[in-house]
C-alpha cells in the first residue's frame, strides 16, 4: 500500500506536523507515508518547520534501521524487544524535498502566471472582469499582487494561479502522483489524504483544485483498445478541511492582506461551495471537517514568509487524527449520513473528547503518551548519564561503557559502539525529542482559557523553563538537561515529570509509575530480537515508559 499525505498551505503544513508526531509514535500502525507540502510561499515558517520534521524523521529512521550498530527492531512485539517508535517510514514525496511550489520565483503575480501581455483583447477583458487590476486600491489589487508570500487569503486568485501551474507551468506534483498511481494496475492500493484550511489563501485555493485533479486521474476514461494506466478502484482519496480556529491582528491599514474579520464570511461561502460541489461530484471517499468553537487568539499578524511561524494548536491534532483514521482503515466511502463529534463540555478538553473511534482514541493516547514520557526520560535522565567522559592517555575525551555510573544503564549499553554514527544518532534523537516536547508544550499553552484548567491531555510544566502566550512565534523554552536531571532525582518532581505527564485519563486504566519504569529497566538484561547497541537502550526505555 502507498500512503500519501499532502498539506496545502500553512495550516495544512501544521496538520501534517501533528500527524507526523503521531506517526512517529506508532499510532495507527501505518507502514509508510510519503509527505508532500504545497505552498507558494517558499519561506513560510510553518512550511519550513514541517519540511524540516520530514527530513528529521527520515534521518532518524536511517540512524536506527537494521542492520546498523544501533538498530531498533520494528518486527518483534514490544515485550520481545520490538518498538513501534519510528516504525512508520516517513519519506518526502519528491526525491529531495516534500515541498512543491506551484509558480517559479520569476512568476511573481497572477498577470505573469496567466500571461496577460499575450492575451487577446477579449481574454484581457475577461481577465479584468474576474480579477481586480491596477484601477483598484493597493489593498484590493489582485492581478499584480505579489504572490511570493502566498495567496493572502484570496482563494479565487490562488485557484487560478494554482490551476495554471498544475496543468501548464509546473506539472511536477501531478507527474509524481501519476507515477505512483500507475502502481494500482499491479494490485497496489494508493491512499491520498489532503489537509488544508477552508479560510485563508493557499489551502482554500489548493484543496478543491488538487482534489479534483486527483479524482480526474483515477476516473480517467480510455479509448477502445487502450490499456488503463490507473486502476481507479484502488485509489482512495480523503481530506480534512480546517474551519477557522485561530484569530490574529489585522495588518497595517492599506496592506493587501486578509483581515481577521473576513475569515468567517469566507468560510461560509466556502462551505456553500462544498455543499454544492458534493451534490454534483463524489470527490472524496472520506471527508472530514475540524474546527474550534472559540478562536484561539495569536495576537500577531504576518502576511507570510519566515515570520508566519504559528504555534501548535489542539485543532491541528484533531485534523491529524483524521489522517491516521483514513490511513489506518477508514478509507472506504463514508455513509451518506454525516458523523459528528464534539466535546462533552465546553470548558476543557481531555482524551475522551478526541473525535475518533474508541480503538484509535486509546491507541493515540497510549502511543503519544508513551513517546512523551520517553522523550522526557531520555532528555533528562539518559542523556546526562551518557555525557560522562573518560580522558585517555593522549588527553582525548572518550565515552566508554565503564564510565556510565548506573549499573542498569551500563548493562543495557554494554554492546554499544561509541563511534561517530552513534553520536550522530544521539544528536538527531535529542533534536527530535526537543521538537516533540516544544510542540506538545505549545499546544498545551495555546488553548482558550474557557475554564481555569482547560487542557487535560498532558502537562509538561515540570520541564518548562518559559511559556509565554505573548510570544506566539517562540512561546516555550525547555529546561536544559543538566539542571533538570539533577532536579528530577527528587522523587516528587520525578513523579510530576513522568507519572503526571498524562492527564484526564480513564481511572480504570491507571498510569504506570516511575517505579515501574525503573524496575523494568533494572531487569532488562538480554539482547532481544534485532535490537543492537544504543537501539537496545532506546527500545528498553520506550517499552518501560508505556502508559
């Protein structure tokens, strides 16, 4: 099976970011996912962060893949030394990157993309009728609006530009998808999931445009005597559209950008469009909508580029659950009656409120909770223990197993080769765990204070040095490991940072304690399965950290 996850626009990229953390945790037991990101804004901060995460996960899996010295075992059961962590293979949709930019940098506006100077008089008249030209005020001009930083909330401009790129100027996305869809004639099923916003520019423009093109590819007719290049019955198309869930300050007066007050009216129009579209065309096998009742206020504005670097927010986790649900088995066409899910109470959100089937909900809670606990323990207890150095006769600092103070950790790491690949693997893992904890901490922070304690999924307060909603582009900072590792020796803080990380859980399923973790790690004495070297340490910790 081929699974393809495509985020369209900045919001789509953020839904993909959340989905990647769930997939890395092993949620849904998905084998492989190819990730694509569609955005005209080459420097969009949300896009860049997700694109970087794709590369991090690709590198991480290569670090720990058998038969390397630090191999993890993704085939064995966890109790036999296996682990679901990093089991899902994440690869970019294209050979070097996940990102596809529709128009080249020298095609900076719609007039250039559609070639206005080469149009006939009649074509120019139609173009001027559909899109505001130079006679419009700078705040409303559309034909020569600079698209380098995206479509700025004008979905109709984006749709025209994107369609021209898809069909004429830059066909790389469709060419790649067509190449993958050809494998359906050999019995392979292809599942494609799109994520984007119903408001804004790139997502609102690209979502229906790309969906229609994919649907046309799988439903293409062939002439008499011609062989079909795609088995449409084996192509499943799903998507999640994000309704408005965050608010922002308006840009400067006269600037050509979307206004916060435009989001809801634009969304109503878009929902009307989809209602009519779905009456005529069955584009999706599975279609999801996700939103939030009260807009989460970010209190800043960025037209695009690197400054558009929004924090992770809970609705994106909801959108990511839709992708996991689709890849994990729900790709079949939904019943005609819509299914709806909402929080039980408006004042807070906990695990029971997540919109998923009971099995998937428990799976996500267990896998993500296990990974958060693993990340905390690795960053604040394991890594500091590995950082003890032995000075050789030649004055060079080296790490040897005998330098590790804790007997249980020394035993687990006994066959580790302390070479450069091992140091690189540790460095890459540290970076990933840091990003995971920052993602989770931001999501915990950016929720409307509808009640005194609205977020009841997890709490990372014991390992946070700073959390500040007034800095939405850089809202959290983690405690540095040496200081925190010392603090975590305290039994009370160890309990807070490990046992109490997960909140709002079913009391019938009590969380395993730090004592349980230590007892299990002390008992880990055998090399099991295909785990080797540092992979044996990581697999043992991850299994012991289960909830």
